[in-house]
DNA sequence: CTTGAACCTCTAGTCGCTAGAGATTGTACG
DNA sequence: CGTACAATCTCTAGCGACTAGAGGTTCAAG
């Protein structure tokens, strides 16, 4: 359970070795003790913390949000409203991205529908790209 | 119409000046003629090409796809099936991303719903992050 | 002719990793 | 105990599509 090498930690938590070192470098994970030969050795606490980070990344939180969530989770007496707000903010950005992508998707479907599958010279796909006025919507930038 | 400075081209096409230089650097835009003092001067052809690029970027195509679309658009006699395929491939990736984000969104909504808005110690948000087994789905990585 | 906005090149930073080089360490086996 | 070799170490660079800034030059209006 304790004194895991970085490779063992990696397998347990399904986070790649270089990613673990990267997390240490940016301060998401504390620097663990080392063997005499300077190899890292991890304990149960690190397993939990890295799992937390991995789950949060899977949910699409960026590193800054994870930093905040981690520091919130260390203070169980505090109100959880700040955590709430972080999740809500992220949810809203996910929803904005979905809306953007849906616009994009319908645009692309229209392009495909309109294309008569002939030659490039009369291809609606190319025409729409060349002259956007023939297009249905305006978009912002999608991340 | 012709002999535009990079700033004029930028305003016409709504692409920022450094972005135009970047496109030249990566070979999306041809290197234009210069004045004696080495400043770029653009013509009508560049306006079209840059518009094409901008529209394609708005539709989320990556630079490699745009490169292909541009070279296809230069050959009006060729069948437009390759263009078709590029658009379809992109549409599919957009749809995959939408599906991913929708999973994420519902996950985040559940977290918010479950949170009783008390203290961090009993906060479902923190708990779910700390122990993913309490969670509903498995996800892959979202771009 | 002077001013100053626009232009030039070059480098580095963004985000969250990933890949690779080249050196060192840990460990299993004989 | 020696050796082989997998795993670890540090460091640097690269991804994509730009963006920002420094420090210097040119163009065009008045």
C-alpha cells in the first residue's frame, strides 16, 4: 500500500508516469520522499490525491479548478458553496461548448446535404467555404 | 482592392495581423510581394484565400484539413468526393465531442443536484471526485 | 521634414501533457 | 556477489493554433 514507486502509482491510478512528474512540477502533487538513489516513493495519501486529480480531469476541469477543489477538499468544515460554484461554472462552459458544436454540426450536415457529389467546380462545400455569405449562421470561436 | 497592407487585409477579413503572418509561416498563405522597405502587400487573391481559411477555421477544421481543402478547391475538374470525406470526418468528430460533453454535462448536473449545500465534509461533489466508484459512467478523454 | 501609427523579425508563452536522449538505480537471477 | 536489464532519473523539445511583447524600421499624413 505504501512506498510505491512511480510506476506502481501509475498503474494503480491509471495516470502515466510522465504525467505524475508533471503534476509534481506544477504543484498539484507534493514532492514525495526519495530513496537514496533519488527515486520517488509514494504513500496512500498520494494515491487518493492523484485519483482525485484524475477524476476531476476526466470531468474536464482545468488544472486551476482542480487546485481550488483540492484545497477546498482539505477543509471539511468550510461551506461547500465555493466547490459548487466551480462545478457550476464548468457546467456552463460545457453547455456553451455543446451549443457551439451543435451549430457547427448542423452547418456541416447542410454542407454535405447540399453537395451533389459532382466536381469541385460546382461543389457546395467548396463554395460555402469560399464565400461565407451563402451560409446560414454566424459563429464564434469553438474551443 | 489590391496592394493591401497586412493591416488592411486583417480588417477586411477579420483575421488578426499576427495570425496572417503565422499562416504565411506555416504555408497556408503564400508569401506576398514586399515593398522596398520589406512590408507585405496583398492582392484580391489573398483576400479570397484568407477568407476561405477563416471560414474553415470557424467551422472547426484543423490546419491540415484546410490545407487539403485549399488544394482541392484549386482543381475544379476533380470530383469533390475527397472534400466530402474531409467534411464527413470532421462532422463525425464534432458529433463524438458533443456526445462526450453531454455525458460530462449530465455528470456535472448530478453532482450539483446531489450536493446538499452544506459543508465540504459531507459534500457530494468532493466525495465523487475523491472516490469515483460512486459515479455513474465511465468516460474517455475529452478534447 | 517630422511625427507617430503601422509595420518588421524574433523569441517565448499558452494548456496539459507527451516523447526522447542519455545517465543512473533497483532488483531478480545465477 | 556479480550482472543484466527494466525502471527510474533529469532535461529539453514538441504538439496546435495562435498570442504577446521587445526592440527596431518604414510609411504616409501634415
